[in-house]
C-alpha cells in the first residue's frame, strides 16, 4: 500500500503532531531568527551620526545561533529517523537561557550607551526605531513558554 502524500512520518513520530511545548519552542526560535535581522536600536543624538544596530552587532547574535540550534534539535528526529541522544529538557532550557542572556546583555548595553548620549529610551527602543527588538522579545517569550512546557512534561519527545 503506498504511503500518503503530503505527510511527513518517521519512526520518532509525526512532524506535525509534536507536543505543544516543542511546537511553541520551534515557533519562538524561528521568530528569534527572523527578529535578529531588523534594527534592535537606533541612537540618534544632535551632533552625532545616527547609529542603527541589530542582533549581530552585540551579544544578541548568540540568540540567533542558539535559535538555529533549537530548530535543528526539533527537526532532527524527522531527518534522521530517530531521537537524538542529547535531546532532553536541560538542553532546551540551556539554549533558551543563552538566548535570553544575549538579549538582556544587548538591552543593557544599548541602554547604557543611550543614557551616555542623554537620549530617551523611548526613542532608542521605540517600535518604529527598533522593530527587531520587539519581534525578538515576543518570540523569546513564546520560546520560553515552550521550554517551560518541555520541562513540565520531562519526558517530552
């Protein structure tokens, strides 16, 4: 009997029928990858040329790379046909923790620089001057929620 078309199946389960924790982690990690590209801050002071930066100018780049690692971790069972040995909840917590630390370090660094130029933080981190920051913030919250569900399930595969 032929296999149905349009359905990805492996010995580790169905790609589209994963747990909600893994699904949320994947959505959040993909959002962090997308959010790393637009501007995260804009420094524009009188007498100073405007400076625009994104995740790759700061420790926020770590979030981009661990998000890619998380996506690999979530997709690998379907690619290899079996669960990876290191795919367990502390790895997910560690990856999202590194991303959150990179995000926080970037925020603190940009805020300190902005206060040095006597700029209001609303102009530096505003939604129109820092869209990538807000995309990443929402995506990081989704990713953390997914990791928390993975921890809650403990044996979630």
